[in-house]
C-alpha cells in the first residue's frame, strides 16, 4: 500500500497548533531537517569509504520561540516516542553542563544544545515529524539537524557555522548523548541534501558533491517493512567495533585502505 507523506506545511500547522495549546503563544520560528535513504554504501561511512544518500520529503519540524526563563522546554507530538512527551532543562553552562537522561528522544535535542557552536538562549519548542521512528530513514539525524537549525535562528552565529561544522556538531551530539557511534552520512545528507539530487560523499576527506537525479526513467521506491529498530541497542555498534578491529589486524587506518591482496594474504 502506498502511504501519503504529510507535507511540511501540514507538519508545521500541526506543530503550531500543539505549541499554542501547550504554551499559550504563537511560535516565531519554524524549521525542518529531512530524513534520508542511502542508495549505495552501507556501513562504509565509518570505514572512511564512499556513500551516496538522498534526502527525503519526510522531515522533522521544530517550531518555537525564544524565552527569558533560563529554561528550555521541549514537547514532542510523536506517539512512538518514549514517555514523557515533554522535557525541560536549564540552559547549559560550564558549571552546569547538560547530561543524557530520559526520555531517550530528548537526548538528541540535548546533545545538539550541548554542542551548539555559540551561546544558547532559553526557548519553548514543539517537535513534529513524518520520518518514521526506527524505520531506517534517519529520524535521529533529521531531529538533530532541525534542532541545530532552530538554535541558529534563535541565536544567529557570527560567523555562522559551515554546513560541515553543523553536520559534525550533530554527529558529535549523537555520539555523546544517545551514545550511538554513527558515521557522518546521516547528518551530512540532512544538512546538505537538495531536492532532485543525491549526495556523493567521501567519508575520509568529507568532500561532498550533489549529483542530479534527473533521469525520468529512474524511480526510487522506499518500502516500509514495519520492523522497528533502534541503533543504540542493535548490532550496529558491534559491527563498527568489528570493522575497526579488522582494520587494526590488517595494519590499516581504516578498511578503506584494505585491498583484495590484504584479505587473501
């Protein structure tokens, strides 16, 4: 069965309604970050190889406004997120830094706040997403990138972060708070993706090139197996450790450097 994807405008409208109901005001800022599907290159990003992902019309939306309360309050509208659906935490400082905790979904937001390039102001925010949680379409990176973009709008940076810096900050957030040792692919495509293009990314040099997908005879079909997975509790961290150990045994910096001769020796 073909599923209809909720549009960005519909998501924003739903998030704005939820914000008004919860916080009694109208949000001043609305941003989004897309999910992704990978066309070529599984488990190659953390092995310094090449990947070829594309951004999806499924996105995570953040709406909100700056406050002077000194407290960040965030509400998610996702029914699949763990409870509670709302968190609050003080604006971090060197004396009182943020730490991971529960609910799990909030760690992605906290991680980005903790790794934002500039000073963070307090805010109220509501999240809404059309990216299925645990569906393999990178709902986590879409949330991280949307959160970073939201903070950029509330507190413009001088100079602003580059796209690479933004992606790396979001990756660091996922490493430190949810504890997921992900590669760089998901955050890079969520930051750099463009409609009608895929992104050829060299995960060693981090050089990225947008490649047009303009052949009318080519269609990308994304299917939902309805099997939910959570990378933090999956075989993903184990597979990464195995790849790193294999590279060490081969005497290589990464498996990108391995050759058939190395494997057959």
